[in-house]
């Protein structure tokens, strides 16, 4: 799964998502403005929780070198891979469902891309007025592969339910930036898309396709990438 993510993301297949994240972080005031009582310096403290390969943090660091990063995942291999791409960052192995080993009110931005969310802990570790950037797939995401039963379905209304849950945890929606485009898709790309997420157990059919056999995905020339980038702000009293 980790290798598939690295190969697919390294190909630029999800570059528009990275661009949207960079634009979102650029819109956030620097740390001294967002948290006047915090430490000196202009770099926002970004916690990439569920960092995977660290691809999105690396892209952010390339565009905004003043940022400071904490890269965290439950997989030690993922954290090691992330630190290879961003050696100046701090790496932590953790279980997102347990209390996070981060001090209260120390994070300016939480990055949460295709990853689980612990809303209570997210609210605890963020500074008052802190930011949560989360990427949520829509029901159209990779719909060509899902239509043929090659990947798991995505239920509709995910973002609406998440907005309600976050409101209960003290977060207000600041913006919703949809990103949707057609991704040119050969057999290898389709295999990587299946292997990089929870649909990995469907990869056998796509592996046959990539090896030159016949599979349901043979006729698919492009797949739809469709996500919502939701930007939330934590209420100052939380």
C-alpha cells in the first residue's frame, strides 16, 4: 500500500490536490498573527496526522519553506519514508484513535488527507483559532473503477456529515474547495489506485490487467478524481 501511494503520488496524478492544499495554507495568517501569545517566528506549525508517505507535507514545504512539520502515522515505515522526504520535520508513530502525544494548543494547522480523524484530540492540540484542512473523497471519486466493482463504494453525503460532526466539536467551516478532474489511466495507474487504499483486496483483477490480461478495467481510458478540501477553524473558546 505504501509503495503504491509513493509511486502514484510521485507520478503527479494528484498534483491538483497538492496545489489546492498549498493555496489553502497560503490563506492562513502566520503563527504570530494566528496565535499572538505563541512563540516568535512566522512559520506555521503543521501536524500531518495520517501522513502516509509524507507527499503532501513535502509539497507544502517546497512551496512554503517557513513551515514547521510534525509527520505522524501508525505505520513506522510510513513515518520513516516521510522523514526521508522531509528530514527537518519531527516524526512520530501514533494511533490516531488514542490520545495524541502532542501538547495541548501547540499546532496551528492539522493536515488530514484521506485519513481517519479524532475530532476531540484535533480540537485539543490546535491553538485557539487553529486550522484543520481535511480532504474528503466525493461519491464521484474514481467512479469508473467503482462502477465495475473494482473498488469499494463511497457513500454520498460524507462531507455534510463531517461538517455536522466538526461543528459539534467546536469547528466552523471556513471554505470548501472542490477539486475534480479526469486522470489519464493506463493499467498500471489503475492498479496503483486500487492498491493505495482500502480497496487493495480488489487489486488482483487490476494486476491481471496490468500484466496484459483482460479485466473489467480494460476499456477505461481515464478515471475521475473528485474530492472536497474542507477548511475548518477551531472556535477560540474550545
